[in-house]
């Protein structure tokens, strides 16, 4: 049975975690798929994980603290840190762990940085910062937390037994400091270059951006550690929690540092019937100035009859052949938003074309939502009889691994307007282009 894993955050499409974990699964012949979940809030992550049956999650900004309240159990270390970045689903029991602190310690140790007895500054007061503080304190450093909102830094400092200072006094905090850990999401300049002393070790967790801190640090003679090493070293224990096996560090490291492929020029929406693909495609194409291509509508136009009639007269195989031809035409498109039929992923050739020629976004909705949206429709040829809900559950179960293998990003469409969904997709793709 295929196990599905995901990284969840906002934004999340820039994450290198899918590349890291999928390469490891392939190297160890593990029957697993790892994707990205673009979530709007923490509770939604857990709802989707339970609906889909996701086996494991990595949680990224801004949900590492908020997610704790929705879990069934939190291990001791994550409880002390008050933040979770790894969730394991064992028979429906969701347990939260924190491997971020290992990521910080091991990234520093890997670069021969001594922590014990050193003066360290942590910039930021979110979940990743909490883990960094825990890592440094547990290794014997003297820690000061600096944050724009001083009250939050002071709260963490009081709970952890270290110091806190306002952002405007960061110059004082950095005087004589040996280590600076930053976990703020912005790549803009927050620390004036004059405060960065030669020899200072800088670890910037915001690996997706070429931040001002990294640039200024290099120019001032600081020792800048690539933030991707934090990502790698937190992923290793997470992999073991997910699989019970030792992580292949060389394989995961190579995947992490591989250059991203050039941005694809099309966007394909996949997912089960009733998830809103056609409506969202129209809105997204309009918002992004792209062409909207509805595969089912194209088939109907060329066949001169409805899809329902094609199924009734010629059968499903005939329809799938027409569908395959239309999706193959994606190869010649550029700047299109493509709405695919719910069963398009059943065909291996379709999956290959979509992954090669488009950014594939998996639209998800729970069974109850799909039943409500498709109830009474005569244009759903695969839904027949009275046991509609049972049919939908069976079909979704069959297709889940195929959606997960094809989709590069998962978005929940339940309780969201087409405008909200299209806006989220656009923001994620825009964020990827910037990074």
C-alpha cells in the first residue's frame, strides 16, 4: 500500500522537502509519495491528513506552534519547545515531534562549530526560533532572543531560561556574539551590517531566499552556513520517524542541492469530480492573464455530444482515448491553465505529460463536500444508483496515490470560494518564481 506524506505551510510550494524525501523513498525502494500541502490554517492540515490518511507531515511556517493543539499526542521534547515540525500518523493517532532543534545542532556540528560556552543570538520568535533556542541551550550556549515584538521573545526567554532583547537593541546583543541563528521569513535587511563582526557564525533558516543577512554576513567576513543544511539535518530524524529506517543522507543531500528545473509555463488542475477544477481554472486564468483550457469541454466540442453520451454510446475506453489526445496537446501549450477530468490521472501517459509540461495542482475536497456538490447531477457518468457516497469513497481511494504522484501541490477547496483558491495558487507560484 502506498503511503502519502507531505510538507504543510503557507507559503509551501518553494519547499525542497518533496525532492529530499522522494529521492530517499526511491533510493530505499520505499512505497511512499511526498507532496506539498498549501494550507490556510493549522486545523485544516489535520482535517486533510485524517481525510486522506496521510502517514506523515512536516510542518513549516507559520503553523509549528498552532498545530500542537490539534494533535492527539506531543512527545516530550516537542512539548518543551512548544512547537511541532513533524507529525506521524499511527493508525489514526497523530503524534507531534520536533526535529528542528536537531537540524540546528547538527548543521553547526557538521561545520565544526562549537556551541558549548559560546554566546548565541536567535533572531525571531516563531516555532523555528523556539527550536533553535532549545538546541543552543541544551548544547551549553548562552542565548539571547531578539524579536520585533519584544513580548513574544520575552515569553520564550522566560520559559527557556535565557535572555530577550528588543530588535532595536540587537547591536548590543551581537557585541562579542559567536553564533547568530535567524528564522525570520523576510529576506529584507533587519540587522545593519555594522553589527556583524568578522568571524560570527550565521545560520539563516530561510534557505529559499538570498537574504540581506547572508549577503551582508559574507561581505563582513562572517562564516555563513547554508540554511539548507538546517533543512537537511532536521529531515534526517523526520525520515526515520516516518519510515523506521536510517535516512540516506548522501541521497537527500544531493537532492537538496540540485538546481530547480526551469519554471513550467502551464498550470494543470487535477482532482476528483466536484473539487472545483473548472471554476477555479477560469478564475485563475483570468487573474494571471493566461488561457483557460477545459479538457472535458474540448472533448465535448470535438465529439459533438456530452461526456455522459460518450460514456453511454461508446464506453469509457473511448472517452479515455479522447482524453489522452487532448492532454497530449499540452505539449504545444504555453501560458495555459488546464482543467483536467477527475479520472485523467488513471492513465500513465497523462500523468507523464502533466508532470512534464505543467505545474500540477491537486484540488482536494472531503467526501461530504463532493457528495453535496455532485448530488442530482446527470453529467457524472461514473456515479450511478443510490450508493453515491460509497462509490465516491471507493474511487477516491483508488486514485489517491495517482493524484499524490502527479500533483506538486495540494490545496483544500472545501469552504473556500473560487477566488480564494485561485488567489492561493497564484500566490504560491509567484512566491516560487521570486525564490
